[in-house]
C-alpha cells in the first residue's frame, strides 16, 4: 500500500473570516480620504441604480476614488495597503499550528484564499506566503503600472468555480478548458471530501453548502455575538457543519474543531484504503471468469 500523504485543502474567505473588516478599509479608504460607510454607500447606490454587479461597482469606485484623490493604484500600492490589514487573533500562528498537526497524523495541508476582496492587497499581508493560491478580485494594469480595469471579479457564484479548480488542481483563473473536462473522481488531486471551507457571510453560502453536500466540511466564522446568531442559523438550515468564533489560537474552539475534522478525514482515507486492499485481494482469489 502507498505511503503517500493525502492532501487536504483548507479554503478561506478573507474579509470577516481572517480579518475583522473589509480589506479595502485598511489603508485604501484612509488614503482616498473617505469614510468607510460613505465609500460603501456609493458602491451600493451605483449597483442598485444601474442594476449592476456589486463587485464590479466597488472595483470601479476604487479606481475612480483613487483618481479623484491622486492616489496611486499600482501593484506596490495595493500591497502597501495590504500590509496594514488587521487579522483575527491567532491567524498569524494558525498555519504553522495546523500544518504541524496535519503532518503528525499523516496529512499534507494546503491553504487557499477564495475571496471577493482584492488579491493584490491579500498579497501584501503577513500571511500571503501561506497560501497555495489566492483566488480573489484583481485588476488589469496599463503601461505605467496603474490599475485601470477589473481583471477578475469574484462574487458568490463565481466563488464556486474555484472549488472545482482546487478539486482538479487548476491554478490559472483564465483556464476555461480543463475546468470543464471530465476527470474521474479518483484522479482529482483534492476530492471535496478533503476540503474544509471557512466563511462568514452571504457570499460564502453557496461554497459552504456545496462543500458540505459533497462530503467536505464547512465552518461559519463569527467575530461578534450578532454574527454568532447568523452562524447558528446556517447550522440550523443545513448549510454548514460548524460555527466557530474567529479566534485561531491554539486550544480554542476553531483549533479543536479543525483538528477533529482532520482526524476524520485521515480515518476515512485509511478506511477507504483498507476497503480497496480487501477488494483487490478478493479479486485475486476469485478472478472474474
């Protein structure tokens, strides 16, 4: 029997899941001299007035507000804003903590971002190096290096396609061919049953429900008592498996829950290997005529 470690994907939303606020509210909002509520009001008003996609509207408003304020929107500017992003308690240590546990029980852990926030800002955070891939909104840049148009806009339905990219081992957002090709389940690098999805808001519900329904596990993350009620309702409605406070420190509920889920994933994997071994033995002893 192979001693290859099975790979498990931990997939995170960013805003409200790893960080307490929307990523634009760290550095960018301050740079353009706007109040966060005012900025989001303009975005929502534009979306409703034009019956337009809310993600595309906020990306447009970022570009316009930067032009009006004389703020640079080069890649390095976004990454500088990203360096100011606050994270929930324990997030900085989480990856080392959970990778170590995975290794101890014979699992290979990979981490992914699946967010409607800005990829270039996530790349500027202290935890960017921890992710196998960052799937998030991003911009196109002109010859001077300034952002001028959305390259990728990620809303609640778009997020689900990235689960299939992870499932099939496809990193490129632009790859629309391999994502639709048939691949037998046993040949896919990361089955849905070996996924854990972390999310906090409405844009995460389709992904959380999909992962749960396809045999994986979903965790509703909440930062305060108000969101705790929302998370509890997601469990009641059958959309997630667990609800955990946004504290990623060792020994806290999030840590305990994820360790137990990893234990189950490893046990299920070993059980499947055992079944396969006995099936092969049976076929050798009683070959088909």
